[in-house]
């Protein structure tokens, strides 16, 4: 019996661990829309629970959520949990701002556009995310929810006035990025 037990243990150790990247790595800088100054201590959070706090330069970095396994990959509902999550920016004195994560374009390590591949690490550079101060009179709506796909900024667009993200260096505006 012992030889079989040893054989099973050795074969299990030989199984290579696999990883699925459930979310992209997201980085950027949080800026005050009026003063154009960086905002520190902003909680930048996936609705799945992963988060970062912006530093004194307003910069943040949220690493990807990883699912490690040897035999059984994530269940279908687990993918949906991450695909339909939101990216939220929360700071005292500012309107909450949120994006649907599935609407943000991703790139791979070489800077090429990706289409929801969980086997390779994906990246999103938000560039500058502008937050708006809360209304002094306390209006009921104190949230900005950005709906629909977010495009790469065109050369004539500013992130301050248009909800877009910077074009990765490996892409050009003449390329037609495919949509998911």
C-alpha cells in the first residue's frame, strides 16, 4: 500500500499549478477636477474587495485577483463575479465615482489589446481619474456612475472633459481596436 501512496503523492507534486487572472492590474492617478491637484487617501476599490489607497501623488495600483489551481479551474459563476464588478473611487468631500470593470479596455504585457483572456495577465492604465467635489448644498445624487464601454482617448480629447483612458504606447489611433 505504501508504494501506491508514495506514487500518488509524487504525481500530485508533479502537477503544475495554474493561474487564472480574474481581474486586470489597474493603475492610475486621482486628480481634483477643479484644482487639477493630485488627491491622496482615495480608496480605489473593486467591488470584489481588492483595493488600494492613493498616495500623496494621487497614484494607485491594484494588482490582479488571481485564482490558483492544479486541477479544477474557477467555476463559471466566479468569472461572472469579477466580470460584472465595479471600480470605485471614494474620498471624503468628493462624489463617489464608479466604472463597470468589464467596460474598460485591457492590454497584455506587450501592450497589445486583449479580449478577456484569463490565462494571461491583463493591464489597465486609467491615466488621470478626475473626481468632482461634493455639492456644498448636499444634493441627493453624490455619485458619478460611468456607463458603457470606455474608449481610448483621441488626440483631441482630454481626460478632464471626456471619460476615456490613455492609448497604450503599442497602439496607434490608426489601428482599429477590436471591441469585446
